[in-house]
């Protein structure tokens, strides 16, 4: 919390030329790009919940909660003081307050209570909350993403879904019937396999009636404080999906042992653990041997969260940069009035505008019920995840440079954002995994490319750079002229062309034309801040500072 009335008159100097505190702003109402994209893709009903969260998340109190939750990371309590095993994670009070706030604003279940626009609302709310604190969104997003998997096994999942949808944050470890709400985590990765989950060695021994005992390890278990996890283990028929609760049906602690918490680069407020199953009790979800096909829906939906989380990181970094350069003088003028700085901020704004348009369009695709629409959702979320998570670290770094040395010290939020920036590129599939997924989707589900092409064609004629790039790529993909070694190139082009098409259709020409010229034409550079002389910088900047 900022101190009361700090003195600016010091014995050796007077503190001047410093921007005011970054507090007391509605993070939604001040974000033109997100607001327009969310309303366009989700419908006018989502304005109210986004406005409510934006108001709260931008308060001094909630921003300070995010700082505190990361300053005092979770700790593992493997045993109680009598030496009995408890396998619990203890959090700072700020974490619990943030979790309470996130679930009160329905980020975890709003998608499952609305007939249209629910996934757009989920993604937009998640992006807003991320600006205050990103780590909380891991358990919240996984809880959201568990629903389609749980719904495949209603006889087992119904009690869990009743507590999840409409539930509130209840951190106490206790039987399901006594919970006011639940969170669901995921544990798939093992040491010997990594992304290759088919190499998993965790074993599942049947007990009868769809129940099993699991023995093995998981190298990464996200959110180990969750009430239950979706996990993978080998049966006699192959890799199978299981629901493994922390409290068994007999009311006992399940044999899920937390071996240690990961000491991570960022995302420090959120716990990630190495765990072992010691004959842990579990219930099968889906058919034996079909584990990957079952749990992939959770992976698919968590990927939406990774791009929304990335969007939130980008937005807060940009907002901090704009705030700083708008309130600091150099060489007789405000930084924001210096031509070189204006070019940097304008270019960062272009990147963010394109990211917001892409994330919200991808979120709408998750509402599709028809097979082509669902195929497009699988393709589009992978495209967005690949590209946005690659751009985010460089984006945040450029924003940090706008603040200079002050942006590099821990009193600024930029170091935390910078440490957070690479994570979403690793979660739910790193770069090569995602790029190859894109090629597989194009090969196995050609209708995904058809919907993609239709989306891009809606902008046909709007920009010559876009027309040329889109024709070249679509001709190439339709001829299936792509190899695994070119997966990243294909992913990048798919992303840039879709972003350009969305901006050409929906953004002002100042934004759309400059984006197309610098990302698809010859006028862009390899770093931010390189814009053609024809760029309408004032038009771009007006959407950030107007």
C-alpha cells in the first residue's frame, strides 16, 4: 500500500518529475482495444461483469494484494508438528483474498452459465484479473477447463460439477459434501516424458466399478492445493484419464504426497509441485486407453487461459509504460511527446490491439457447436498461443525500457511481469509442440482451414499487404506444401494474417493499415518502434491516451 503523504522535500534535493501512483483506475473502462473486442465477440451483456471487475482490479488494495502474494510465496507443509503427513500448501492471506475475489467474479464458471459469449467473458475477465495478479489465474483457469472433461462422465462428475459451477472459494481441505466450492487441477507431466505423455509410467490397478489405485510420480502438478486433479496413468489397455481427489470417499486423506514445490522464475504466488501417488484412490474418466483423447479437452480449454493471461500481462506492461512516459519530462518535453518514444509506444499499442482482437475472436470460437467451428477453435487457440506467447517477453522488455532503470527494480511491477512473460509459452505445450499441433490440425481437420480462410476473406480488399500475404499462405496450405521443419513459419504467418484481417475489419485505419504495413509489408523492423513515415501515430496513440 502506498504510504500516506510521502515527503518530496529532502535535505539534499526535492523529488520532482515523477509520475503519480498507478492506482484507482478501471482496468476495463480504460482499455479501448479490449472493450471493443470483447463487446463485439461476446455481446453487450458482458460489459457489466467486465466493468465491475475492472473497477475492483485497478484499486490500490487489489494491486497491493498482487504484490504481497508474490513477495510471500507459498510454502510446503509436508508434516504437522507431531510428524503426521498432511501434504498441504500454505499461502499468504493475500492469495486467499485474491482467490475469493476471482471466484466471486465467476471467472471459473461464467462460460458454463451462459449460452453465448461465455468463453469471451471468461477470457476477458481472466485478462483483467491477470493485470493485478497472474498466478491466481492458474487454478481458476484449470477449474474452468475441467468442466468439459468432467461432463463426459456424469455419474462420477455430477457432485463435483454441482460444487464447481456456482461455487465460491473454499480453501479448507474437507470432504466434497462439506465444500462451498471446489477447484480442479491437472497432473500429466512426468520426468522421463515431458510433453510426450505417452511415455508416462504411472500405473493404475483396478479395484472394480471404475475405481483404481495409482502408483507413480508427476514432475509438474499445477495448483496442488486443488480439491481434485485430472491425471493420466497406464492401465492394461493403455494411457487412461482419472479423477483423483485429495479426500477419498471414505473421508480420508488420499495418498498424494507433495515431494517439493518448484522454485520458479516467475508465477511465484502460485504453487507448482512434484508429487507421488502411493496407491492413491482414483476414479476413471472415459474409457481405458483413451486418456489423451479424454483429457485433451482440458488442455484445449486451458490454452484459452494461457492466451488471455498473456494478454493481461501485455496490457499491464503497456499501461505502465504509457503512464510513465505521460508523466515524466526529458529534454524539455514529456517523454510521450518525444517522436522516438511516441513511435515505440505506438508500435507497442499496435501489438496489443492485434493481441486483444485475436484473443477475443478465438474465445468466441469456443462457443461453436458445429464440427467445422470446433475444428477452427482448436486451430485458432494454438495459433494464438504460439504467436502471442512468443511476442510477450520482448513486448514486456520494451515496456520496461520505457521506464528506464526504475522499471528494472522490484518496486516496479515490470520485473514481476517480465518473469511471468515466458510462462504461458511453456504451459500446455511449448513452441514446437504447438506449431506441430497446428500442422496436425490442418492435416486431419481440413475444415479448420476452411473456416480460417473464410474469416480472413471477410477482410479481402481492405489492405494490399494483407491480400498478398493471405493469398500466398492459403495457396501454400491448400497445396499442402509444408513440412515439420516449417511448422513455426506456418504458425507465425497464420497468426499475423488473422490478426491483420481482424484489425482491417474492426479497427480504425490508423491501427489496421500500420499493422499490415509493419507486420506483413516491407516497412517494419525487427524491434518495436520502427514505423513508416506514413503511420498515423496520433491516431494510434489516441486510443491509449485519449
